[in-house]
C-alpha cells in the first residue's frame, strides 16, 4: 500500500505492543479500589521493550489514575 519498510516495522512494533498490553493480567485489590501487576509479567516486559518505555513507570501508571 506504499508504506516504507521502516514505517511498517514501527507500525508492527506498536501493534504488537498493544496486543501484549491486552494480555496483561491486572489484579484487583481492596474491593476493586486498587490494582496490581506482577513484576515478572511477560506481557508487560514485552510491551515495555517494544515501545522502549521504563518498566517500573509503566507498571505504576497502569495502576494509578493520577
């Protein structure tokens, strides 16, 4: 469809990261008021490495609204 190969790889990386994010297991805590993610979750690790974001920051902001 006319997309450069370098752009295709970026698009594939973003799509793969989104798919891994969908498989992430988020556990509810304290009657649903809080949540947590296991540090060794393989999908979170893949998501962070694909997008080049810091693991601890992503884990924190997926579980906190502010």
